[in-house]
């Protein structure tokens, strides 16, 4: 059964499928991540199950933590480029910090 805002897409001749993001411009958010010590916060919609994070090419990327209080030891270093993630449940808060200089992050939610 497909999650809200996702479609099942056949990817093999054996009938295997994956969920695919829908291109919905109403669910694209752009955040400026300017600080290495202060969080830039984004709240995911309650029905979001998949996201694509597009990190700008300025600098070395961003650190992202999913939760209420930023934890540098458990943050992920996302380098410039596109990063798809499954987020079916759990914390709805994403916290971003710049690695070395200001950059942008686009968030596409399904």
C-alpha cells in the first residue's frame, strides 16, 4: 500500500517497486543555512514519508540532525548535491548548520 503523497513505481521486470517522490512545487522549501553554531530549522509535514535535500555548492555542505535538540556527534555531513531520505515516522524537526560557510538547502517533501 502506498504512503500518502507517494506512488509505487515498477523498477524491475520481476515487479519490484519503490516509492517515488511526487514533484509538487507547493512542498518545496528553501532554507538559508548561514551559521556553524546556530540551527536553521525545518518542520516536516506530518504525512511526509520521503524527502530530497538539495545542498548548495557554496562551501563544504551542511550538517543535519533530525530531532528537537542539535547533537553534533549524531549529525550527518551532507556535501553539495541531492540526498534522498525516507522519513516515515520519528522526529519531524530537521536542524541544519553550515560546515564552513553559508549555503542553501532545498527540501522537497512528498
